[in-house]
C-alpha cells in the first residue's frame, strides 16, 4: 500500500530589511532540499517587485498577476526551475498587488492548499518591510525563517518583524538564519545579539538554524542567473545551503498556521494603522 504523504510544510523566508539574501536563500534552499529528495515549490511573494525568476534565469509567460486577475490558476503558472524545483513567479512593477484584499487572500490560500498532495515543501520568499502582505505570508507559514546578516540595521529589522508578528498576531516561534557571516562565531554573535533583545522584550522562541558564509561565488552565480548550488556546488555558501536543508527537513510536519483565519478577514490597512512605530 502506498504510504500516505506527510502534510505540506509551508515555510516563509523574511527579513524586514531588503538585500540580506532572502531570494538567494529561497532559491538555494529549494535546490538543496530537492537534492535531498524533497519535492519543492517556491512562491515568489514579493508580489510587486518579484525577482526570483530573474535570479534563476527563467522567463515565465504568466505570473501571479494573472492569478489575481482570475485569468490563470496558481498551478497553471508554475514554471520549472533547477533540479526539479518549481517556481510560482511574481509580477514585477504591478502596484495593485502590493496589498492583497481579503478575497484575493482567501482565493490564494485555497489554491495553495490544493497543492498539498503534489508537493512536500512550499517555500515563500517574501518582500522586504513589514507590509500587510509580508505579515500575511508569514502567517500562512507554520515555520518562519528570519534572515539577518551581521549588520546592525539588519538585526534591528529582523527584531522589528518578529515584534510585529508577535505583538499584533500572537506568533511565538521563529527560526533565525544568519547570512553573509564571516565564520561560525560571527553567525552566533548575530544570534546572541537578537536573543538578548527578544528574550527581554518578547515572549517568543527563536531557534538558530546556523549560518551561510559570505561567499564571492554567490554574487558570481547571481550574475550568471543561476543558483550558486548549480554553478559552484563545492563553494562554502553551497555547503551552507546543504547543511541548512538538513535542518529544515527536520521541521515538524506542520501544514498551515492556525492564526491565519483571524488575519484574512482583517481590514487591509489596519495592521499599519495600529502599528505606527
Ligand atoms: N552569502 C552571501 N555571500 C555573498 N553575497 C551574498 C550572499 N547572500 C547574498 N549576497 C548578495 O546580496 C545580494 C542580494 O541578495 P537577495 O537574495 O536578492 O536579497 P533579498 O532577497 O533579501 O533582497 C545578492 O545578489 C548577492 O550579491
Ligand atoms: Mg528578494
């Protein structure tokens, strides 16, 4: 008898600050997970300024804008990326997608749920900032990976994102990945700096997933529009992504976040209004 598939694991990748490496982490973690035997889809949730397709050298004909306009289903716009990873591309330069309304969210959520039996892991590459959409995609995910690098600005923004998700939406569990660390101690120091503040002011748990080293090969791969794992599989960042995938595969089977239903119906602007600082 065929073994029943584990439930879909939905994992968001966010940071608060832009440029810390979310999209590269999403793409390479996906490739690493695929090489370790998982079936993976990456959703580019930077809906107005998506660039995951560009990063991977793909030229999708349709994108998320078509889904939102009801012209295509989510499944119809999926494109094939490296190593069997599949990508749901975002639109670029379409401002109306920067805030999804309640109907769009419900529609998207049910389409994501329908992917369940075809995929093991759904990674969600989110936009920078703490906009309504970013919070929504974090609430869709049962596991949240917060990416920070050793710069103080990135550490502050990672904390700010956790703070909003905790204080406004009751989220309690986060995972930290340090990107662009010089070495193991550099990564651990970022983790310590964040936990000093989060332990003091927030009632959350933050698990450390380790670090991805700063690696010149990564921007080189970006310029070739490839995942670093494709073109420099033996580089230090590639090894970091393979280590990360091993940790992520141990995330408990989770499916969707229970908090989500309370968020979907909320007024679009209420999150920002209630959270001026
Ligand atoms: N581990 C790393 N080593 C070296 N450079 C990196 C690393 N991670 C990211 N970068 C650089 O940062 C840039 C921005 O990364 P990106 O994934 O687009 O960030 P985000 O999605 O958070 O905005 C990359 O194009 C690359 O040049
Ligand atoms: Mg990005």
